[in-house]
């Protein structure tokens, strides 16, 4: 399959792109900076800032043949309610940055590829989201989880709108992601990548929202019953 991984310079996107390449897929990677490892880089890579519309659309036009699957791994949590940000009137610009990357970057991707997928009558968008969309677990951020939640909702609506077509919109909400092999909370990049590769191969059953890992998902849902005052105390420990 032809697969585009956005945010492939490091972290999850990098591990995923390498895994898909090893599995024999034709992979395109995209990211703001060039990947540090491995060297030489084994798949096609385009350097592009996805928050810049002109750059993003120009890069998308270079992708021939067109990717049938797009995995949006680009994402970052910008601190927006630190004392510094509040004192310097940075709350809004920082909040905006969260939405530009975590939400509008993906919407640009959909805006460009959806008409092409409608013509082809097939295509798959996969968005990497976060369990913090269920309940925020960062202390100095209000924009990160809200940008993820907004995008999750957009995908839910797109799934409804295009339910009868063969175009899929998949959301994968991950808990803490890390390089370590074993950890009580979260999931490592390798395991998370295998899960995404599995979703890509199961195209016909993929039009849905996933939450991983299960234990952290359960614990995150349970925190919804903790009153805000107590939750804030727990989070500040
Ligand atoms: N890490 C976690 O604990 C965790 C938990 C749940 C969900 N997630 C989500 O999972 C996804 C992957 O996380 P990760 O840990 O792999 O993050 P990461 O290591 O920080 O990697 C983020 C990737 O996004 C790219 N990126 C950032 N800004 C970009 C821009 N403007 N244009 C193009 N590419 C850009 C980065 O490229 P550059 O290096 O070139 O900037 C990098 O390749 C993110 O959406 C994140 O929100 C992460």
C-alpha cells in the first residue's frame, strides 16, 4: 500500500514509518525537520511544516502515486497557562499553536485528500489522538487536550457523514507513549506502531475510534468521577 506518515522525523511516526517500510509498504514520511535516525533514511521523506498551508499543499502534490492511507502523527503539547504565558499575554497565541498543529494541520490534510479519495471511492485517514481528550492530565495546558478532543469530534462527524462511502476515518487515542519496553502506564512506540499497522491492514473494520492501552483508558475514565478540587490536588503531586 502507499502510505503517508505525517510527523515521521521522530517518536511514534518515525517508528511506524520504519515498521510499515519493513512490512513492504511504499512509505512517504513528512515532518518539519529531517529525521535524525536511522541514517541513511530508508523511505521517501518530505520536509514541510504542516501548519503552513502553502507548504503542506505543495508537499502533498509531490506524492505520486497518491497515498491510500494517511496517518497523522504530528502533534505537540504547547504549554499555555504557565505563569510566564499569562504575564506576557501568551495564552491565546500558545493555545492557537496547539490547535494549528493538533487540529488544523490534520484538517488541511483532509481538505486536500478528501476530494481525491471521493473520486477514487477509497481512502483512509488515521488520526493519532490522546487519552487526555477524556480527562486532562497535564498541569500547564488547556489547549492540547481540547485540540485533540475537537479533532476527535470532527472525525466522529466525518465517520457519520461518509458512512456509506468507502472512505474511512479512524481515531486512535493513546495513553502515555514512550521508548521503554515495559511500563505500568502507557504503551511503547513499537507496540503502538504494530497496532496502527494492524488497523491499516484491516481496512474494512477500521472506521472507528480506538483507546489504548486498556488499563490506562479505564483509569482515565474513572478520573471523570473525581471532583475537580480533589483531581487538581492529585495532579499537582
Ligand atoms: N508522547 C505521548 O506521551 C503521547 C501520548 C498520547 C498521544 N500522543 C500523540 O501521539 C502523536 C505522536 O507523539 P510522539 O510522542 O511521537 O511526538 P514527538 O516525538 O514529539 O513527534 C512529533 C512529530 O510531529 C512532527 N511535527 C511537529 N510539528 C510539526 C509541524 N509543524 N509540521 C510537521 N511535522 C511536525 C515532529 O517533527 P519535527 O521533529 O520535525 O518537529 C515529529 O516528527 C502526537 O499527536 C501526540 O500528541 C503522544
